[in-house]
C-alpha cells in the first residue's frame, strides 16, 4: 500500500510540475505553436525557481535544442528535461548565509557595505563575469541612491527567495 501512495504522490508532483512548466512556456510561445525563441529559455527556467549559471544554461539549451539548431525550442523536448531539472532540484538558489559569507569576504573591514565601484570590479573581473545587462539590473536593485553603496544585508533580505 505504501508503494501505491508513494507512486500516486510522485505522479501528482509530476503532473503539477508539468502544469507549471506548460504555463511558463506558454507565456513566451507567442505563435501558440509549442515553440519558444531559444533566447527565452533562461527567463523560463528562472521563472520556475531555478538559478543556473550561464554555463549551466548553455548545457540545458544544448540538451533541448534540435540536432540542427533552428533558434526555437520545442515544448515536447523542453518538458521532459525541465521536469527532471525540477525533480532533481538542480540549479537551486544559494542560501542567504552563503551569500552573506561571500559579501563578507569582499568586505574585510566589516563595514557592512561595498561601494558601487568595488561591486562592479568584483562582479565583472572575478569568476564568471556578469554581463553589462546583469550588472545594470543588479545595481538598480542593490545600490542605495544617496550613499552610492550596497548595504548587502538589506540587499540579501530583498533578494532571497523563500524555499516554501
């Protein structure tokens, strides 16, 4: 009996994921022909609560693209791959504690903030650099207009997604 209940729960979870994926996909299926522009895939994936890096996103796109890339992604190919991503809880957002530790490493003087210039330098010159668009989006949300600084505890409180 327990196996039947477990199986039923899994089927309900998958059905719910399929519904969410279909809804997210349809927002960008402007022709209503079960395809979306490949450039929309990142937005769709992120709208489903996933936070892949650019590299991970490119791997995901390669998995759902046609043998001969057309610039469009078909729903039939996207659905099973995205379902697995969600079931496996891949590309989860980083915890608030981990983000706070990262900011604290960048702020050895423990001031509680970074200047706009410091943040831009770190985000564009270290690790996987932010694009100009990503940088502008982050700065518009993070920078305090009067001090031109990022008070990272306030920024994190605003950014962190509740897991429930």
